[in-house]
C-alpha cells in the first residue's frame, strides 16, 4: 500500500475524531459552526481518500460524487443515499444564512452522517490491514 494512501487515511481519521468530539460537545453557535466546518473538511477528506483507494484498485474518478458512487458499487460505502445527502448538505453549508438550516444539518451530522463516516473508516482500515498482511 502506498505511503500516500496511508497518510491520507491518517489525516481522515484524525479529522473524523475531531468532528466526532465536536458533535458531542458543541453548545454555543460558534462551536456548532465549528462542527459544520469540521464536517465539510471531513467529507472532503473522505472523498479524496476514497479516490486514492479507488485508484489503487484501478478505478479512476474525478469528482466527489463519482468517488462516492464507485465506493458504493464495490461495497466500501453501505448507504449511498446518506453520502449523497452529505454532499448536498456540504454544498448548502457554504450558503447558510439562517439558524434553522444550520441546526437541521447539525442534527443530520449528529444522527446519521457520523455513523456513515465511521463505517467507511472501518472499511478502509480493514483494506489497509488486509494489504499489509498480504503486501
């Protein structure tokens, strides 16, 4: 397994830990805004890390959506709709001007997105473990 992939995965894992931490502790508006930014950053790292893993498997993708769809096709992502919803929410977060929308997205991060991201991290960690064993 290429060092670039291991590095990308470790950055993703670290970002996810910070996102998870923020989701569980954010109380005021500033902290909640921080969680949304961590979500945006984590999602960016997920699709880029998936892209590297896919390239390592001989699959070329260019966009976040292609990356997520291909990862779903080969079983690394279990719930494609949740990830496509994440992309949509990530795109919406850069245009949030009201507290209600922000709160809705924060709830989805807390109640759905965190678990979906965690599942992908476990999947990628297993791939690294297998390749290390056989590599």
